[in-house]
C-alpha cells in the first residue's frame, strides 16, 4: 500500500482560545462556534488540534465579579470547556488541576484586599501583567512538556492573557504563530495625550499599551507568520501594529465571512413585531454606548409616546450599573425596561425578535455579532458610523448610521422610522436577504480561516 505523501510541515495545531457560549462576550462565543467546524476541517487534512485555554484569562474573568457571582461564572466556564475536552487530549489531562489552581488563586486575591478597592489595585498594569506572566509561564511550560513537536500555534483572540500565553508558547517551541484580531490589539495612546490629561486612567492605559506592543514585537521576532482580523478595524484603530507587520514580513488576511449568525435565527424573522419596541442587547459598558442609550431615549420618549425600550445584558462592572440606574432616575425615563442577562440563546432571540429596531450606539467594535444577529432576526439597526459598521454593513437599507457620538441625530433616525412605520419593508429588501445568505454559516467562517492556516502549516 502506497504511503500517503506528507504535504504539511506541521501536522499539529495548538489553538489558544476560551470557547464559551454561557458568557456575554462575542469573542468567546465566536471561538465556540468556529472551533467545532475548524476541528473537523483540519482533521480532514490529517491535522491534529490541541486546545489551550489560558488559566489567567479564566481567573481575570472571575475577578470582575463579587464572590457569589464569580462561582456561578466559573460553573458556566467549566461546563462549556468540558464540552470540548473529549477532542483535546493534552488539555484534558490537566484540566482539573488547572481549575483547582484557579480557585486557589482567586481565593488568595479575594482575601488580599477589600472589595472596594480590589478591582483598581489588582488591575493596575504592573500587577495585572505580573499575574498573567507568572500563571502563563507556569502553565505553558507544563503544556509544552506534554506535546510533541513539530506543531504550529493559532490564537483566536487578541486579549492580553491569550497574547502572553502565545509569547511563552513561541519562546518555548519556536513554532510558527497565527493570531486572529477580533478587536484592536491595544489602545493607541501617545505620551503627549498622557501628559496633557495626566490622570491615573491615561497613565495606566499608556503603560499597558506600551507593554502589549512589546509582546507583539517579541512574538513577531520569534515566528509570527499570519495576522488575521474580522475586519480592517483592528488595523485602523491600532495603526502602529502595521509597523510590526512590515518590520517582520507578517502576512495579513481578513477572511470573508469572518462571522456568522446561527441558522435558527431565521425562524424568528416571522415573529410578529411591536412597531413601537426598540431594543439593545449585549455588553453593558460605556464603550458600547451604555449612557448614550439613555440620553437618546430621553429625546425619543419626548417625541413618540408609544415608544418602548428594552435593554438586555450584563453590566461589566457594578459602578456601570449604579450609574445607569441613577441616570434613568435623573432623566425621569418611563418607557424603559431592563430585562437582565438572558443566557439561553433561544429565549434571547424570542424576546429580541419582537422588537422593530436595534439601538446600537457603540463607540468600538470590530464586527458586532449583535448587529448581525439583529439583521437576521428582522430588525432595523440604528448605530454610530464606526469603521466596523461601515465595513461590514454599509449599503444595507435597514442599517442607519450617524457620526459617532451624535446623540440627537441617532434619536432623530429612530423617531423617523417609528413614525413612518417602515421597518418591515426595509428588513425584507433583496440586498438584506443576499447579505444573510453570505453570513449564515459558521462552517463558511471556519473554512475561510482554515484556508489561511493551511498555508502556514503546509510544507515549505
């Protein structure tokens, strides 16, 4: 029997990701959806996949919550990750040990300082980075000890924990690295801006940004072959990453489609809609326009008596929640309802599909699954004109944009749609239907990524 010719230099791929469905973070959800298909596609090419979830990422996720809530979050993380364990041998062997270690670390940090100042101190850049480096150096070493060479590395997210673990994998193995950017890799803050503002927020952000740049430089010097992104936004909002790319001859690729919606969403397009109902669902944080929502809604309430706003999601921090409800009282908003976080996707789709409009005043996004899912559910979208919305959704008749931060104009757009009752004709336009065909398959997303990854893995 003839031996099958080997066409790949690397027949093993270590994927660094936190694939979760149970937490309201688009990057985690995307990793979960893509990883299933990517595993099967690469197996067809006799490429073995191993998963590595950075323990520092799990720990830092827990540290954002109070003690009671954090253990509920840990249960969600463990349940979602265990779903993947049978497919990934090495990750399986030390999963229980990793979770036990994370709990011990969490308890240590929780007891270290009072709840009031915990977040500010443990997330100060030097402490934050030291913690991640210490944990990832330890666990990547244990992981590398178990894995056989040669292999390549694919990091599915640009969060700092994943990038630091990538650095240690690259240093310890000299394996070729590919990274997917779902957001800008770091904030671009110049020294001039720091000294002009001269407050702790800008100083700490500048410090963190400078350290992350150095990490990307180090990975690129070691063996960064491919830098992918879900849209051009990460490169536009972190332009200095282009210097790293040019200096180290790194290939850049933007797959299309780079995201998808679940096919079941189409079933909810026929849901009878409330022509006066507006919705927002997603992360509840200022950079997603949390407070803009309320100022916009004040204008809409004054002009459309039947208008109702439902808000769905989890607050990133307690202070955001406190400020949000204080502002609701201050503005004397009446037709507004906070429904909390809805983890069950089918229930979420059922509720959102009753609305006619998505109000989405986000200041930063690289793609926005919320917008994509809303279009699939049959909603009109009103948003700020940020690069991601422009790149992915421009030309669609049911997506309206105004300049970033223009509260009055965004309110005016929604008032016009509500008064004219024209949402239904917009969402069934032929351009919208064609767009939904392109973005209706996670398998297509995985195949677009696999094409680029196979070029890295192929025998040189």
